[in-house]
C-alpha cells in the first residue's frame, strides 16, 4: 500500500471554527486542494451560506475567502496508507498535531468534524477544551443526505460561531 501525506492546514489568527475532514481523497491529493473532487459538496455548501460563487474562483481565492470568514480547514490524519479515496480503506493513520491549531488560532471557538471517520477522533478534539460538532460528510459517498439537508446542518454550526450570516 502507498503511504500518503495530507495537506497543510488552512488556518490563521482569525480562525473561529475549524472543519476537520479525515484525509484528502485521490482527486484532492492530485490537485493539492482540499475537497478537490468535483462532486464533493464542501465548496458548494460554503458558497450557498456566504452567497458567493466559490466554484467560479481559483483555489487560492477560495482559501482567502475561507480565512476572511473565520473558517479553518484541516484533516485529522497527517498521513496514512490507502488505495483509492474511501475512508474505510485508510490504514495505519498518523494523527495531525491538533494542539498546533490551538496555538496558532487564538480566537478558535469550536471544531467541526466533516463526517464520521473524522468524528471517530472527537476525543482528541474534545481535549482542546472547545465545543465539538459532527457534521454530515460533504463527500459524494454520503448520498443518503440531500444537499439541502447537509446545508441546513452546516448552516446551524457555522452560524453559531459567526462564520456564516
């Protein structure tokens, strides 16, 4: 199996809410972009909440917008072995140093896990002493949730922490 390394965190001093995925899929790693699969609804959900067409922006502009809104993006795993993109195929994962986020984001108010694989590590995020949420996965593999249902769940958490109007 191939050892893979994840992406760096998208965080800053203004980060109020950190969204943690599990580990980037093949399309995301290839593009070196969070949520790079065209059917992943992450960017569409944020765009709907912020009334911005994020999909029409360059990736760098999306990240600028994310930071301006007070949102951070990272994953629970720094590296793992995996063939394909499914969380179920992740083997021998190494956790990211989440204490780093706490140190670099003095205004951090909460952590939101994007999906159940990420949420499996909620005990680590609870150790940061912040509220922790489980959000429905934006992955195309989570077809049991409609876009509108996902949007409502995400809106509730992002609004609670001032990251969405």
